[in-house]
C-alpha cells in the first residue's frame, strides 16, 4: 500500500480505535463469512471487500503493526526508516495471505478456512509487547482526554487535524475558554463569542507531527451546540416559540419574551394567527465580528387546559355571537 493511499482499517472492520482484540477478531469473522469469494462466486466487489477486510485484520490483529498504524497513519509501513523507535518482536511481521492462489478445496468447510486464517493472523507478530501511548499520528489522528466537551479527533490525508467540541448556548453566545488535553499536552482554547454549530476554530501548530518534515499541522475544532429548551436556529436567526392565549391573540397584548440578553417586552398585534412569526430586530445571535442578528418569535395559540364553568359559558357566548366560519373556503376544494 502506498503511503498516500491511506485506508482506515478501523472503519473497514467497523470498530472503534479502542476496540480490543476479541472484538476485532469477532468483527473480522463476521465480515469474512459474508464476503468470502467462495460464497460470492463471480462477485468482484465481494472479492475486493474480502481482501480489504483481511488486510485490515492483518494489521489490527498484530500488536506491533497496530501500534505503528495508530502512530504513523499512512506512513506506518515506512516508519522503520524514519528513525522512530520500534517495538521488538520475536515473530515475523510480514505474514501475508495470497487469496488469489488459496486452494479452498483443502478445507472441509468454510469454518475450517476462517479458523485457520484467524490462526495465521494471530501468530503473525503478536508478541504481546505492550502498546505505547502517543499523542498524535502523521495522518492526523490524536487521542483526546476530554476535559471540556472535546470529542475524538478525526483524520484527514494531511498534517492538519479535526476534532469536535460541544458547547452550551451560553458559552457559545458569550465566548468562553476551554481546557483539554491532547496527548501529554494541555491546551487552553479561547472560544470567541458568536460561534454556533458548524463554526470551526483553528489552532495553529497544534495538529499532527509529520514524520518526514518534523513540522506540526493545524488543529481545527468543529463546534456543535447542545440543544436548548427554548432557543434554536433558523439559518443565522435565533428562533423561539411563544404561547399566547386566545384572548391575547384576538385582542392583542404586550408580553415578555426571553432573549439572550434577558427579557424584553413585545407587542402582539390583535388578530394574530397561530404559527405567525414576529421579529425582534438585533436581539438574536451575535457573530464573531460583533454583529447581532434577529430573533424570530413564532406565535402558538395555547388553548386553556383548565376550563371553569364560567369560562365555558363565555366561550359558548362567543361561539353564538361569531359570524365567521374559517373553513368556508374549504367547501370549494376538490382534486
């Protein structure tokens, strides 16, 4: 495999990077049974998938290979020539299986082949040497200790890295500082006011170490806001739903509306309909440049849940006095 043709062996087998050997073995067995060429005769895609999962298992089942892979990403096979420390192993690290020339007729059944295959892999360099913990790999993967909502870092085919960070609405609106660990390094990150889901924060020189250039790339934090009980987003605008009573909707009213800065008074025009949207200009989300968007207030007419006999009597009078039928136009609708 070329160093530029990186394959995510964990994704190929469908396991996490923290998966134990038994889980990896179980996942490989399941996939091998599914994609084995003997069960998919003439299916080139299945044959290619079988070779791919076998290649992934060959690396991840071998502790020394897996350690190099986790450390160096697409450069793991070249790591021996870069001067990086190597773990010792008394077994061969070059066991390969030629699936094109394998004589499957020598096995009594398919399970025998899989069991023999697993045995060959498990003996190919799994010396039992303890894996070392490294903070970064040359492909862009870092192990994060979650101090403050920073998620597992993802990978890319460059020296730059990406990770996710979760924030509350209050932290994102006002800005905050977060401390988290990357490998053995603790970082204090300033989160500017006004970020929201989809924002990216660049940390220059905090990415992965290129084993050839010895230079570190950048680390990008992808922001995700935790859900809020009242506020949400619609594009760049802050959105909320506010209930009003039927009498307020009919007669109009002035009501108090929560905003990021605190409550403000908003006039409800007489005759407003449910789901109608009102706008509070300049009371929405702030941008990193300091501009303020609008807050959109969606009106919901709330029917009273506790109807006393007197309230019921008044509603009956309103019904009797009402001349309009809001469904008149429906009589003319047809397919």
